[in-house]
């Protein structure tokens, strides 16, 4: 059969079994994948796949050779090839790829259902999988974005729109506002995972959601101030300060919040800028003008995606100084998370320019070679290029799969520890 090379046959008396332990887990937690009952040195293909809420399928496969006991343990044994090679205990989850180009794996309904990840074991080298290919064994893992008892409360108060994710129990809990970027809308998967770590998290929309503006024309910081005050008034929230986490345009907003809002005492900036770009910022009579995008400099890749890394003016140009966020005013702490292979913009340069103006004890900088723009919790496969709301073509984000996966694992633990350090201890939820 095309695409399949059979390995050593399995004795008929042997029952092959594949297990994931634990079978149900939070999406940012590690699991153990083990295959038992194989013939010694048998060559097998391990395949993982899931279908997202839009019906798109994502899958990964890796080739392994069983040990003398007839076992494959992804935590101990090296994959010989496939979507990755080497010892990657979570490789089948971290290296999932879409069957359809330019799709990004994002959990939408975080509270209602998990991702169901199907794991299958095939005899030999299975390069493609058809309906006629019967696995030797199969199982299903549940990957949740909220832990047991996490409550989701839609927020529609004053101008503020979003969703509040609350840990179980009476609280009070340390509070975090969670912001995404140019995709707009409401994205909650990171908020759900942080709530499962013991934080009260407001996933905050700021355009392209419900009755908010359809496009981002300007950043009205009073909207974000209203959201911060709303969160701090909640009876289950422990003040007096809160944290903010943002990626891309959300990181730009987060840095502005840290600069002007005294309520913000801990900020996580992931691959953002330190200047206003494309949209002005207004706040109580203050206006910071934007640096215009040089969209004529965009490049198209061989697959037709847009590489926007050249559309930003050099922020070191004196003409850009009026658009700088005055980060020297920040009183809280900032954690900068940089992917050095970010193809959306030069986030490392923006982080360096920001930290050069800040107190030395006011920030930490984590910089990851090979990591791309979309640094997310470790349950998220690398998305190096994807379609984006409002963009006429898919957008290049950058990153290489293996260093990006390591960056996500390391930075997530650092982010959680940073928020705990500056907002106070939490009680995490077990799953």
C-alpha cells in the first residue's frame, strides 16, 4: 500500500495497548504516552489528531522502534522521524499541524468541552492514513482549558465586554486582565488556563466583538481603566493591584496600561511594541500619535502569505519619539517575553528600547532564539502563518517548531511564577 511500510509482525496472542496518563488533563499540563504489547524492535507509527470547533483537523505523527520489552514510551524513547525527532514527551500534542493551510488551533468554547485528542498506533511506517488502515491500538485524551469548578461569567457592564473566569471557592483571588491582538474578538483559552492556576481572569475584548467597534481605530485607555476598576470591584478579587498579560497589539496596550494606570502592578508583555503603531492612544486629554505602517514594504511568501516584518519604521528614528509609550513612568513590574524569530515585527528591538528607559529593578526580559510571534501556553502547537480577521491574505508569524515549543513551556512557567510573585499566592486546581 502506498505510504505504508510494515514492520515486524505482532504475535497474535499479544494485545497492543496505547495509554495517555492522565487521560483527562489541563491543556498546559504534561501527559505520559506509552505503547505496550509490541514485538521487540517493532517499527510503529504513533499518530495524534483532533478536530476543532470549526471542523478543521490537526494531526501529528512520529515513528518509533519498540524496546526489548515491546514498549514505546514517548517520555524516554526518541522518535526516529515524522513531525519531530528525538525525545519529546509531548511531541504528539505540541507538533500538531492543520490539514488545511493557514489554520490556527484555538479553543473557543473553553468552559463547555475539551479538545478530544485521538491517539493511534500503526504497524510499520505509516506516512498517510486512509480509512482502510486499522490501528493496532487507539485511545482518546481530553485536553481541558478550564479545571473543575472554574466558572465563566460573561461581562457586559458599562462599555466593558469580555468574560470573567473565576477559580472555584470563595476567594479572594489575584486578578489578571488578558488581552490578545489584531485578531480582535474574544479569545479565552489563556484566561481559562490562568484561572485554573488560581487567578481571577478577565478575558477582555476591545474591538470586533458584540457592540464594540468593528475595527481598531484608536486606543481609548479609559476603556481599559474601566475594565480594571470593574475587575477590582468584584467580591472574589483580591486587590489593591492587578496584572495584565497581552500578546502583539495586546502587549502594546498592556504596556500603556502599566504606564498610566496605577492599578496595574504586574505586566506580561509578549512580542509587542513599545510605541503606538497604526492607532493613536488617548487618555484624559493626552494623545500619543501613532507611527504609520509602511504597508508598501510587505512581502509575499511563496505560499502567498504576507510577511509584515518590514512595514514598521525604525523606532530609533527621532521622528518616532513622540509615539513612544513613556515606560519610564511605570511603577509596577514588567516581564518581557520575546521570540527572536518573530516575523510580525522586531519584538526584541522593541523590548530592548523599552527596558533601556526603565528602572533596572522594574523588569525581566526573557528572549528565545527560534521562537515566533505567537508564544502561547505549552498546549498550543506552533502557528507560524495563519489567516487573520480583516487581512486580505494570511499573515506570517515566524518560529521554528522545536525551539518554539521549548520557549512556550519555559515562558509559561515563568509567567505564572511572575504573576504569583507580584500579585500574591494562588491555590491551583488539580486535573
